[in-house]
C-alpha cells in the first residue's frame, strides 16, 4: 500500500515517540482506543472529518495513493480477537448525527461512542440534543449515556458561527449545588461522578485524555462527557 509522503513522516514520528515511551495527543487517543479494542469493547467515532481528524492529527484511515478507494484502518488489525473499530465521516448535519450517536450509546452502553465537531465546533446546530437529551438525560428520561462529545475548537473564531461551543454554557448546565459543601471522603470522587449529570473535561496531558476515554467504559455507570 502506497501512502502519502507527508503521512509517512507522521507515522515515523509516532513510532519514534513509542520507542521513547512518550505520547502526543494523537497517540494518547489511539492508545485508549487500541487498549479498549483489545479488551473487547467496540469503539465508534463519527463526525464530519473524523477519519483524518479536525487537527489533521488522527489519520485513522490510510488511503492508497495509487489505487482508487483502497483504504486501510490500522486499529482494525491490532489483535486476532479484538472488537471492531468503527470510524466514519458523517454528513454536515450535527443535529442528526449527534442524535444518532446518542441513541447508539443508549442502545449499546458497552461501546465507547464519540462524536467530534468539525472545525469551529458547530454544536449550536445540535443544541436541542445537548439541552433536551444529553445534559438532562438521566433526570428527565431515566437513561444513562456514555456519549463523548469532542469539542476542541470552541474559541478559535474564524467566522460568525465558528466559536459556538462555549464551555461556560456547558458548565451552567451542570447540576452543581453552590449551597452544598461536600464531605470529602474516600468515596468522594466516585460519588461526585455518580451524582453529576455529565462531565465537562479539559485535559492538560495526553495521559489525562487516555484515562478519561478508558474511564467511560470502565466505570460501573454511564455519564456523558464533553471534552474541550
């Protein structure tokens, strides 16, 4: 298979990082997917440009430069008895696609289901899904979802509708009680995760990202995550 010369450089850099026992953001994400696939958990990723990644960082699907429409998905060829890795570029309809992925996560809670916004974080086009079904899903509908919303571009601007994912709006929809002072105990962290309506996360290292993705599956319950 003949891949693009620029992509060869990217893959070579990834191999060098692995040899140095280091990881960048893309590797941290892929390590999480690969480890879950090995353990038998289906990973499903959708969005308008998720195969390449909105930062051109993921490259989860390799395209042959000499044979038309010939592709290769490395994460589907890691282990003999692994779970499937599904990655698919979606149509330009955030409302429809996010809603579909939410339904998929409800139907299959043992799969890691992720939706990634295109450059500009157009989550406003799916705001109804966020407000009515994700942030309030457990309280209103008595259903738990482990859907992960990847929103990496919220404040980059570039146009009137290219900064629509506002972290402060997601924080305002969190069910925090400012009048309640929690009692810190050995069970505090797990209890906090269990009682919140969703998790708003901003990771500072690739290791944080790796663990928060794995935690979505390994927790004994399900909570939506919006990752910034």
